[in-house]
C-alpha cells in the first residue's frame, strides 16, 4: 500500500471502472491522450454513465457512487497501445472511508479538485 501523499490532482473516470480499480481488477486506464503525470492522484467517479451493459454480474450499477472523489491511486507509467490509445498504468489503489465532493469543477480527464 502506498503511503505517499496525493498531489492536488484528480482523474475523472466513469463507473463501473472506478469500482474495478478499487477491487484491483482494473490496473490500466485507457485514454486517447498521452500523459506525463506520475504519482499519487485522486480518483473522481464522474457523473457520466457508461452503459449498464458494461457492468459485471456482481456490480450494482445504479448504486455506484458518482460525482465524488472515491480515493487515490498511483499512476506509474503511460504505455502506447496502437495508433491512438494510451494506457495509464495504475498501482496501489486506496479507497477512502467517505467520498469527498471536489471544491472545483471536474474536467473530462485531469483537474485540480481542491
């Protein structure tokens, strides 16, 4: 488990993918943009919804938290996949006991939450 303090930076990710990061079944976040950001960041469960069909049998899609910061994760690398896809390699997810509402407006990828 990482004991590093998170930087004041958050990444927006849709549910159920945030849920999978904290269950340690999702270790790479795929995006169309490269990133040079590394270190411990907050994970914001965005208000946007992926398709309910993206949920696995044991995921309660309707009750997954949205619009809040759920915890932290360490971004350790960014790997290129194909022509226009990148994978942000994630490590050490840490879920908070209580979700936190960001003070600043969330953005589609990276944003400063406080």
